[in-house]
C-alpha cells in the first residue's frame, strides 16, 4: 500500500489541497505553483510504478482521486476566485492603482462580489464547470481501454496548467501599463475567461485523441513527438516566461490534432 508510487500520488493530492487553501486565502499568485508540483508528482508516480513494477488497482484508483482534487477542484476554485476578483471594482481602479495580488485579494474581497446581488455575481460559479467535467473525464479514463498509450479527450493536468497561467499573468503584469499589461487586462475578463472555461471543459470529455507523456523508455524512436514538444517547451519557457504556459497548452492541442488528422491517417493509408 505505502509504496513509492502511491506516496507520490498521495503527495499530489496534498498539493491540490494546498492550492485550494491558497486560492480561497487570496494567494492566487502562489496556488499555481502547488499545482505545478502536483503535476510533477503525478508524472513520476506513473513512471515509477511502471519502472518498479508496482502497478495495481489501488494505485489506479488513488491516481484518479488525487487528480480530481489537484486537476479538478483546485483549478475550479482558482478560476472562481480569479473571476470574482476581476469583477470587483478594486481589481483596477483606472487611476494607476491596480490590485496588489496576494495582498488585497482576500476571502472577504471575493465573497463580497458574490454577496452584491448583481447578476454578474453568479459568473464566478461558472468556473465550477471545470471540476464538473473533470470527474467525468477521470472516470472515463479508468474504464476506457483505448487510453493506454494516449488520451481520448484533453487530460486534466493540461487543462489545469492552462488556467494557472491567467493569475500568473496578472501577477507578472500588475501595475504594468505597457502593451503587454493592457493585453493581460483585456484577456483576464469574464468575456474571455468564461468561453475558455466552457471550451476547455468540453475538450475534457471530447473524443479527440491527444498524445500522452507516458515514457516507456527515453529513446528517440517512438518518442519523437514527445521530445519535439519538450524541446519547444524548453525554448519557449525562458524566452517568453509566463506567456509560454497558455501557448504550450494550445500547442499541445494543435499538435495532437495534427498528429491524428495527418500523420496517423497517412500511416493508415500506407
């Protein structure tokens, strides 16, 4: 029961809980990093289970339960707090004094938005679509035999990492009134975030195939797409920093679609 892969899985769950606590405490500048640590642990628990030959039904069930917290509930709460915060008038007063993330965003601030009685006060609850669809995605993964080497539907870690980029962009560009800062304030609005939440959540339960990062070995042959993707990530992250996060996830979606529409279809034709 308490083998190394299962301990990694349980630690992943704790990261999700920490991310939730940080979010409701207003520290949406720190919550994404707890989720990133959970994602790293989630990657290695499966890898170690295969390498140590410790795969089992217990680990499989634990993995889904942990993922539901870290990549289902946590991003839903994170986006809920973010939406409530941007709907609050103090998010940006328009006179050069935007909110100081992680200090002025508190439970009282975003609960104030919910209690205002305005129709817009219900908008943050739309973020709960993320955990709603995530539970179907994870349950489907457990019983779908087609997903041994790839994913059918967007995986929950990729979906979660995509949404962690928005609070980080706000933190990185707080008080910045350059073009990039104004672009962030244009993107981080309910009119943009809500459609993205709905679209990405629907991708979770779609029938679109996505390549996985389950390395059975680290040789180039058989892992070409994975290595090319990781190399691209290694270039984008130090180059464009926070902006690389949503771009990388969108690239992952695009490459998966291209692989299945063109590469695999061409192989079948041959």
